[in-house]
C-alpha cells in the first residue's frame, strides 16, 4: 500500500510522536511519503533514519491567530498573514506529489489543517482526517469558519479518525464510516520503569494556563499545609514572551512555597521522573487524549486527572474493565487536594498494575498501527 501522510508539526509534539509511532510500524511493508513544513525538524530527522521519504513546504494550521497584546500573538498574526502566500504554494507542491506518487490513501494527521481534501477529491483518492483536539473549546477558531470545517469533514471521499469516543461525539461523526482509534503512545521495544517512590508530585507539559498549571499550584499550596515534606516538580518549557510563568512565580512567592516547587524545564528523563513520583497531575480543562497520562500509567505512576475529555475516557475504560478505578479523578481544586491526600495515604499495587494493563492492551504503537491499517483496508474494500 502507498500512503501519503500530511502533518503541520515538524517538531516533536504529541501529534508528531503519534504519527511517528504509526509510521514506524507500517513502513516495513508499505511505501510511505510524508509532507510537512520542515523536513529538517525532529520529526523529519527521525523519519529519515527509518528510510521514509519526507518532502517539505512551509505551511501552518488552518486557524485564526490568537489576538492579544503580546509578542507571541504578534508572531501568530504574522504567520497567519504569511499563510496566504505559503499555503497556495504548498497545495501546488502537494498536488504534484500526489500525481507522481499516486497514493492509495492520503492521511492528514491533524484536525485544523485543510491542504489535501480538495486534491484527493479531484483525483478520487480516499482521504483520512485525524481529529485530535477540541479546538473550539480551546479558543481556536477555524479559518475561514468553523461551520465550513465541520461540513468538510463529512465530505464525500473523506473518512475521519477520532482519538477518543468523546471527540467522535463532539464532532458528531458517522457510525459505519468514521472510527475511533486510540493513539499509540508506547513505542515498540520500550521498557517500563518501576522505581521506589519519592516525596514529590509531578506535572509534565507546557507551562500554560490552559493546561491547568495555576490550579495545580493553588491545590499544592493547600496540600503543603498538611504535608510540608512533599515537593511539586513541573517539567516543561514556557513561552518567555507571555507573563503566565511570572504569575506562577509571584503566586509561589506569596504562598511561601518557593522551597517546595521546582520548574525543571524540558527533560529527557520523564519516564524515570514519573516512576519515582507519588503521582502525575493532569489538570487540563480539555485534554484531547492524554499522552502523558498513558506514559505515567505505563511507568507504574498514579495519575490524578481532571474528570473530562480523554483522561475521563481512560479512567472509564479501566473502571469498565476491572470494576475499580485505575486513577484518581477530580472536578475542582478541592477535589485535587483530596486526591493528593489519598495518594500519599492509600498505596495500591493493584491500581498501578491495572493501569499498566490498560496501557499495554490499548495504547501501544503496535495496537494503534494495526487498527489504522485495518481502517485503510476497510476504506479501500468499500470503494
């Protein structure tokens, strides 16, 4: 089978990791080409080591820029304006690739991107659209309109993959045509860490308000009054052009917890940090799937997760499978504090083992790739 993948992320974000894990499993027996904005980025470099052909042309996601008085917003506005120049060129290059490569399937790896559907309809090639996030709930607005995007995903010759049942419902996808396939978070040949627990809680991800970081800090302040010997570690980068990190620092100082909170920056030992942590805290308001929670459960780390989106679905799957929880749910800051106290007082080997079992059976790259290949076969046989 010849497959053309299209992605807007040339780096190593969640969608790029998910795509790489798919391709790693499929590239041995299928001919694959990847179209992306910059093949010299991390994704392109890793795909090159697999022997996968990458072709690049500058383009970005299909959303309006965020309007605010900040350097970051000014940059996003500038990139949006430049897209009116770059996107037509990218589409023209993509059409040439499709004409010469003649793929059996074209697979667009993210939702807010619309380069390939029209071209695929022109040449009668099946088009797969991978929907990964609740863009509208996250304050992202599709260009030119959200209604046009929602209409496009139901176009003839297009087939959608949602990464959770909740996203399937959010976009009102079609039973029998579209499907749910969980991301393959754990790649082949990776072994879990299982270490002695240390007295810290862990957050992993961008230091952003949308990720619930301030909620975590507020909850830790209250928890710290009861258990002052525990620390909070936050692993991830932040945008220096925004003032959110400054607000976090000010809150920490006023709350007198500076000696117990550490911003670690980007780390390459996340699995070990997880395995030693009391728990990973995932506080995002709208977590599409929850890559990081799967990695934590794989490494025998409790997950304290906001009971919404992909995190809720992971917990629900565990509850349905075993009849008991595989993580600690919370709805608000008070609930988060309560969950943290439960973690330090009620160690359960069974919960950790059950969570690991859910990951092994549902969220590995091998399982994901097999499901995607089966979806491709179903599409091609139905034509």
